[in-house]
């Protein structure tokens, strides 16, 4: 059995990335010591090696994980064939920061090393298109930052430094996607009091890149502003990011108000606590979006398309039921 550091050394996958894959995809399930430390066996190391090899060959992390979990990937064969001629520390010439950019990002933030933070983000954002990296690398980096703060491994200032660096990259991607849109207007933001906006901003980037008129309101948006934004923009949908249980009451008030003032509006919710709104009794529940922002964008597009079909078929029924 191996500790996470030993498993990282043997597989060539950084400890932070191992934790992210474990949490996000469940590709490995380490045992725990009585003190709570992770222990990995040879099979887990082979899986990590296969994940790394698949990603190096062009797969996304989510595709590789799905194939491994479904038993469609011959893990031992992949690990042996792809990594046989590489030293255990990783590919020849690759630094540990290149193998584990998420870990490098967190370490840079903890040390208040702006250059290390930016270099790690350069590595992350250089791994493919925005859609290819946002769910598998960028948002896991933000989650790793939050986990490190919660575990006391970095302070508030360094957590803010790292979060702000990601936010700047996302804002740049949002601006870079500006063009003449072909899709309907969608208002996106967080309820009052909610401030963890990276997931919502990433979602807005994907929508804009797919041609939607994404109107991003940001964090801590009061109820009156939601109503005004939907009315002024003649929005087809409003998307609320509900990150924690504390956000649920305010999000529910916005959802109910928008449902009342704009009956044909599609109201969708995303985030870790989004499902907490779906069971509330109402004439029409909000659309609960998947956790992955790329899947969430597809789900919203489908909901808007379905709603449009319903309205077109019955022009007298302006109330859209999703």
C-alpha cells in the first residue's frame, strides 16, 4: 500500500490531481488509515497511470474516467504500453509542476508567488479549448484552492489571490467570446449574499462561446436587479448559481418572483445546492442543471429549445412549462 505521495511518485500524477480525480470522477477509492490518511494499492496506481496516459494521448479527463469506470479501458495494458519507456517520475523532460499544474497553482498561491500562479494557469489553459479544460482542470483548481483553505494549508489572502487569478482568466475568456450572438438572451448570476462566482462565470463563458446572448450579472445580485435585468433584456432564461445551502432561501425567492412576473421565462439553477430547490412545491419547478458547466450549457439549450417548440405549437399559451 502507498501513501498519496508515494502513489503520486509511482504514477507521475500529482497529489492534488489525484484528489481531484477521486472527488470528481471516483476513478480510485483509497483505503483510509485510522488517522484518515489515504492508502493506494497497485491497482489504483495503474488506474492513475492509465488516466495520465489517456489524457496525454488527447482524451479529456472525463472521457478517460468514464471509460475506466465502465471497464471499457484495459487499465493494465494502457499503463504498461504507454508508460513502459518513461521514468516513474513522469515523462522525460517534464517537471513536477507540468505533471501537476493544479498542485503548482495551489503552492504558488500559498506562497503568494504571483508568477508561479500565472505559470500554472498558463499550463492549465494551454491544454485545449475552453470547453475541454474548464470542467477537468480549471474548476478543479479552484476547488483545490478552497480545500486547501478549509484544511488550513493556506490563508484567506492566498486563497483570494488564487481565486482572483482564475477570475481574471475567465473574464478574459468571456470578453474574447464577444461576437454577434445567434441565440436568445440568458441572464446569469448569484443570489444576494452569494459570492463564490467562478462556476457561474465559467458557465457564462461557455454560453457566450456557443452563441447565446449571455448577460452576466456577477455575485450578490439583489432581487430587484434580477427582475430588471430579465425585463430589460427580454431574457428567454435566467440561471441562478446556488453554491451552498445558505444561498437556497434567496435563490428560491428570486425563482418564485421571476416565475410570477415573467411566466414564460425559463428559470434554471446550477451549483452544489441547486437540487435543494427542485423539491419545493410550486406550479413549475426550476430546471436543475448538471454540475459540469459544459453539460449544463447543453441542458439549458435543450430546455430553451423544448420551450420554444411548446410555445410555437400553441401560440395562445404563452406560459412555458419545462
